[in-house]
């Protein structure tokens, strides 16, 4: 137990473990961490011990949003467990829900490496992964084993699929995943798939969401469908989003994805100039602004999941006070360590 508490200590992670991990390539460390967590959980009783150390089970933390009872409002954002390989183990670290993906109909390798960069001075990450995943069918084979983890299915289109045929890709993923996820996320806001963000324009986005809504309501028990948007939209575009969400009966919005902006960064200029989406602390204020704008201008007419730059309990509280019903973390989990979720939950 003393050994576990040594690794559990936040200062140990930030002063010893993280500096060692950050000596190596970011994507390689991600895969190493996945393998380590998986292997550790194969040891008897490790899963129980991890839950005991990192989880907070309090009825006051429960949230009922778009018809789902969440044990707490802190989720793991899409991109961390793209292929649903580790959702059960990751849930032991205190997350109330896990979002997998982005998944595409066919497997794809994503963009050429090197494609993941740490901006340590800014507590940020730039990625241009490009929807690398093993395809929706591979994820389903793992999701069939799920018993009690709330899963969001983040879906997208293959890189080779033209935008005028994108709806078909989203429908394939939607139909295949339907029995295995609790809610869906339509990702049209990643900056790392060529021309994908064009689908955020009013006409194509309305058509996509309306088609998914129609398909969803052919079923006896429809699943919530959320739209994930970019932080780089103008106020006019955000007003369009509110209008589209209303007209298509979309169940909610995830605000926000990564940004292509590079304002005010302190890290080495060569790294800052890498193409891709920026996440982490530099995104915190903008994502909160978008949440507040959507919540205020829509009169709170739809739930919002807030994501972007959450590193501290106060960051999470700011997003909840701005109008988010739930929040998600990713980059903060990398920089602050696994105890971060518990710290936020205890503050709530």
C-alpha cells in the first residue's frame, strides 16, 4: 500500500514520473502508458485498488443529462482511447464516462509521424493525428465486453471520403455503434482531416444532423446525438450552430475541439509552428467563452459538455458555471497526472 501511495502522490508524478516520460516522443509514451495500465490491471485486485485510490463515489456528484445518469460530471475526452482498448481500466481513475474515437468506417493510419508535440511551457499539446483508428468494427468487438462504463461514440469520416459523401460514413458508424454506446458525438471540427471543417457550414451540417436524427428515431430507444464544434468559430457561426441544433433537434454540443490559433504561446517557436490542433491550457479561456456564449444566446436550451484546457478544479468549475452540464479532460490528464480527476471531484 505504501508503494501505491508513493505513485499516487501528485508531487511524485509531476516531479519524478512526468519528467522521465517527457524525455521521450509523446506518441510513444502514450502507447507505453496504455500498455502499462493494461498489464498492471491484469494483476489480481489492482483494478479494485486503483478505484479505491482515485474514485469518488458521492450521490451529490451524479448528473442526469440528456436522459443518462452520469455517476459524476468528469469524462475522458475523445482521442485518448480511440479504439476502445482501455475504457474499463481508464474508468477506474474516477471518470464518470469515457468517450471513444474518433472512429471511421474503415481503418486508417492517420497522418505521417511525427504528429504529436508537447508545448511544456504552455501546458499544451499540438496533434495532427488525422483520425488514426482501427475502424468501427474493431472497436465494437471490444465494446461488446462492456458492462457498466458509460461510453460516448465519437464518429467521423474517412480521409478518402469526399465531403459530398460524408453522410454515408457517419451513418455507417452510427448504425454499427448504436447497440454499444450511450451517446454519439458528430465530429466535424477536427483540423487534421482535409476539408472536414467545411462540414460545419450551415447547409452541410444541417443535412448531416437531420439525416442522423431521422435514422436515430427509426429506433425504439433513440440515443442522444451531440455535435462537437471548433473553438475557432466566429460569433455569427456560433449563432448558426444554435439555430442548427434547434432545427435538427440535436441533443447537445461539445465545446470545444482543438484550435488552430497560436496566440500568446511561450514555447519554442519551432514547435508552436507545427500544424495541427492545439489543446491544453492555451485553449482554456476560449473554450469557456464559447460555452458561455452558446449557453447565454440559446437560453440554456441544450446541454453542453465543456472541454478544453481543464488542468485544475477551478478550470472545471469555470466551465460548469459558464453553462456546461458536464466536462471532459485530456491534456490536463497528461500534465497533471491521474489524481487530477479525484481533485476535481472532491472540489465539487
